[in-house]
């Protein structure tokens, strides 16, 4: 059965963020997040300029306290005419209030923005009033594993809980006639991410809401694995017309994320380049081992482009047709290389697991160790552990929660200090970084010996 996908972009309201608009008929915007210390103004400005030169249309900075707000104010002054800046705020409502007076957008996480339900509406309305006065947009960002205890008790760590965390805030915003809101619901598990976004769209439609969406697979990792995982999740939704701004979260320099994200945007924005125009074709073969097989044919000559496009297209097809097999055909590459890519796409879609799965954050100003170097060391030590999911997280803000899908976690606990987790349980606290990889391997091997 040869297949052809129809592309119709979801209609949303338009949101102004500084000098650009998101949603509606505006282009899908590409963004990233700085990984410098926000208080290191010179380094932050220099990194911002590299990201802008690479094509970033929005740039986010971690803003954990009022000191970072003051630093962000200075960074903003130096890159004001280039791109809108977004303050990434966790835990402290007063920090979000202050940041909203300084930059074009503020990202808040409902899971830790207000833990007291009785005060939630009052605190959020206060932020809405500040944003209205200063023409500041809001991103409501919910990540898998970072739900409030109240939501966890009611829904568990589920797509429904993530969606309800968003909707609680959206209903307040609508009641107060505040519409400059963008939403993200992310997970490192591509299936959770896609299912949650689909459920959110369905729920908003029922309540006559059309807020634009920010897409991303959080903690996607680095290298080709991170790119493929991001393309599978983001591509599955872009193919359905969902998504108004995207970030490809890689454990690399943030400027490396931009060309990957732009490739995905361009691929789905140009309807003539997809929809199987003769250079690319796909078919579904039913009843292969109880499932289905997707055969994807392309004549793309650049490997990186081909891998990204194949992952983006196959993400949706694997889920829609419940496929368990994937065959890639391209006369420009060896069969062996294509087979490895097929397996990587199937793993990224959580259809089959062929090797160790790594969940690693992209790092930010809260990270206090060399993340990229550490990821490579962890991979070298654990690459033989097929089937295990291992997380490498820069700090405790997102680490323990957002690596909830992992079997083991390596989490920054302070400057050159690491805590090790078994699932959600912290088993070793604040150990020296130079010992942490060896201790992680010993923990895993010890657990294996007890089975």
C-alpha cells in the first residue's frame, strides 16, 4: 500500500514575542537555550551572538534568581535588536514577575511555579497583569516528570496529568483575557511527547482554545542519536500540521541545534519537498511478524539530511500504522549503514530497543560540570548495557524528575559534585565528579549481580 500524507497546519492564534509573531500563518520559529552562566554576561552575549548568527529566532536563558534577572537585563541591552529573549524561571514566582519586566517572554513550569493551589490563581493573575503592562509573552512549559505533587496524586505521571497542568493555567488566562501564551509539553520519551501534544490539542479544541505550540523532545542527547530522536518526535507532529516553534535539545553547544531545527522546519514547510514526489516514496506492508513494515525510499545524497528526513517522516508512520519493522532504501549508502539507521529510528520511536538508551539534557547556566565530556565518558563505560536507559542531567532542577523514564541517573549536585540515582531513588549523594562514572558502573553491575 503506497501512502501519501496530506499536510494542513493547525490554525492557532498569533502571539507576539518582541519583534516576531508565533502561530497563525507565521513561519514556524526556531529557537534554542544558552548554556552559559547567565551571570557571566560577556560569555552569554558572545554565545547569544553565535546562536543568532546560526539562525536562532528566540533565545532562552536560565533565570534562577533575582541576580540572574539583573544579568539578563544587561544581556538584553546588548542583543536587544537581534532576537527576543526568554527568561526560564523555576520555583520562584517573584523571579518570574521581575523577569517579565526585562525580557520579551517568561517561561514558567506549572509543576513548580506555585505549589499552593489556593494561591495559584492569585499569583498567576499577578504575573498576567505585569506581562500585559510590559507586552511580555508567557510560555507555559510542562515536562514529563516535573508535575506538582497535587497533579501526580490525581493523575500520576501521565499525559493526562501534563495536559491538566497546562489547562489549569490556560483557563485562568482565558478568564482574564490574556492571550499571549505559547505552550510546550515535552518528554524524553518520544511516544509520551507525541501522545501528550495530541491530547493537549484535542483538549484545547474542546474548550475552544487555539494557543500556539512549542515542540521539542527534551533531553534528546547528542550526536546522531539526539538528532534522530528529536526528528522522530518533532517530525511526527509537524507532519500532522502541529507546531509553531521548535527547539532541538542537544547536549552540545546551543548553536549546533539551530541547523537541525531549521532543516526540520524547511522540510515540512516546503510541501513540494515531501509528500513523496518521486524522489522519496513510502509504502506499508501489512502482516509482517504480527505488525507492519514501512519501506522508505529516497535518493537524497547527503547522509545527515537523509537521516533527519527519514526519522522525521517515519516517526508518524511508525505510530500511525503500528509498524514494527522499517526498511530504508537509498542507493547512495551501504545496506549496513541503512540498517543501523533503521534500528536507530525504531529505538527513537520506542518500537524496539537495540542498544543502551541515553537521556541527557542540553545543559544551561545551572550546570556545574563539563556535560559533553561527561556524556562521552558515561557512554564509553556503559555502551555494552543493551536495553538500559541511562540519564546524564546537568542539575537537580530538572534532573530527578525529567529522567523519570531512566533506569539510572547521573545528576549534577553542585560544582563538580554528582548524585547517582536508581530510577527515582537517590542512592549516592554529592560524590566527587572524578569518581562518579566508576561508581555508576559499579552500581549497575552490583544490581545485575542480584538478579
